[in-house]
């Protein structure tokens, strides 16, 4: 997990290779924030607003807020058989003890049709990232530590994330590399660098009957200096009007999720993480809220993009 304030001097002195990106629980409901190739996978504008408070009660615990918007650019007078373009925007702010960052990234994706109900898209996030260090929030035993010599913020660019996204009516699979440029953070700590994070995901919807569906899925993340992180989830859906799920993150937490659509164009997702690692002694709970807004109007199925399970 990300470094905490109490561990900052040690980590900074030896180079910061701990997790430097935000952690999400509702990955399926928030996939565009993870993979830029998802941009344009839906028939209309898709907006997501999220807030996550991790390890409530733990000093310096991560707090994350984000917003995403993406949409498809449709060819005129052509059906879904045509290849298409997607665009989007991703804004995120994260604070963990004395460390924090804000990122703004633009997304582009090209969707290539492999067959009638299957698409493969190639996407890219590109933007800016501001890294911050507030020494006023650090309690150090040695104030002369060179890792604490620099204070303030630094602008990092370009911040780049490429991604691949394969999807159809019932299944999806994706792969992305966050912080692929490996930018060096000059002016914060000593010899700090943004490490690459490799993320793979996949899932499938099984229809039990006309009313119920089961959606098992997984997300796997690997970064230097950290063990493989696995999020294994399953969501039970009732008429696509109510979703109840459970998630297991190895060496970290068990989470419970609920997703409810309301007022025609809105959907709310909430997850509650119960920490299973030793951090549960200091703060065991994590809350995550996501509001989805997608004003899609009914349309001719022959002109619609394939409805990927993560958007239904």
C-alpha cells in the first residue's frame, strides 16, 4: 500500500517505490479511471464522480477524490459496424499524510471491430501531475535527514498511461500501464521516481435466468517493490436494477458493495472495506462512493455500440 506519514523518512531515504497510485474497490464501476481505452465504450456521455476515505481513524490515511467524463465520437449515418473514436477527461486528487498529488489527464481511444459483437480498443492518457510534500506534517527523529531537505510541490509531465480494452456483450478484458514514463521527482525527497504500475482486469456476466445475473471479475496490479495485488470480485445483479457484491483483496481487505440506479440517468455505488491486514489495529474501515451519470436515450439496437457488462 501507499507510504504513510510515519514511514516517510525511511522510504524517501531509500527511494520511493511503494504504491504511488490511488486504490479503488469498485473497479468495475470505475474502469475508465484505470484504463484509458475504455473511453467511448458507451453510447453516450458517461460521467463518474468518486470519493474514497481509506483506513478511517488511521493518522495520515489516504483520501482520494476524482471525476471522469468520456464519450464516443460516432460516425454519421453509419451503424455500430464502423470503427470509432472515444475521448475523455480524468481528474484525481489524492492525499496520504504529508504526501499528495493532483493529476489531470486527457484520454483518446480507437475502437476496432473484430467481429459483430466484439471490439478491441487502444487508448492513451496523457496529462500533468502535481506532486506535493508538506514537511509540517512529518514527525522525524532526525530533522537533518537529507530526505527532508526539500519541501513544496513539483510539476510532473508528461504523465502517460497506455491501455488495451477487449469487450463484448458478456465479457471484457483490459491491460494498462500507469506512470509508464517513470518520471523523476526532482525537488521532493531524494531520488524519488514514479514507478510503473501494470494493471490487468477481466470479467464475465453469467445469466442465471431472466431476473438474475452473476458477474465474477478480477483485477491484478503489479509494481516494483510490491507483491502482486489481486482484487477478486463477484456481483449479483437483479434485473440490472440492484447489484450486491463482495470483493477480496489479498493481504489487505474484504469489501462489500452495492450499486443502485435511480432517477433514470443516475447510478450510485458504495463499498465498505474491512481491513484484514495488521493495519486493522489502527483503522479498519474504508468507505468509497461513486456517482454515475449517463443520459443514454433508447435507440435502434442495430445502431448501438456493443453493450459491455461494466456499463449495464
